């Protein structure tokens, strides 16, 4: 197994919880111990892929909730309605282009990508 670790993008992320970074690096060490080849990778266009994923997720969330938004508007909190509403503004062709951008930026799999809190 080959594991790519995108240190420059993910581990330098603003707001990354140091505990999350440590746990992910510990997991990488475990993978190495059981025989994985661990390589540092750069993810070209990582910022573009991140933005594309946000656009795609919002438009898909809106598509999923469209009917209930119309019939049960007040069941959704104001921040959720705002987020879902932004998804309504995305044209299907834009979502298609964004999902393609995200796929083209993919690197080795699995990728160790910690999240921030």
C-alpha cells in the first residue's frame, strides 16, 4: 500500500487543531509500521478543489432538501436555510465543472487529510 500525505496543504492549514494533526501523523506511523510506503505529496490545485467541493456540496444539499424547504421552511434554522439557499444559486453546469476540478486534483489514495475544529 502507498499512502500519500499532503503536508504542505493540510498540515499548514490555518486553524488546524494540533491534536488532530498529531493523531493523523500517529495513524500514518501505524500504516508505515504495517508495511505501507508513506510519501509526501503535493496536491496541485488543492485550493481550487476545496472551493469546488464547497460549491458542489451546497448545490447537492439544496437539491436533496428542495421539497422540504418549500413545505417546512421554519423547520430549518436560519444558518441552514442560508447555506441551502446558496446552493440554489448554482447552475447544474457549474456543479458539473466543479466536480470535475475536484476529481482532477486527486492524488494517491488513501490521503491523510486532517480537518480543523
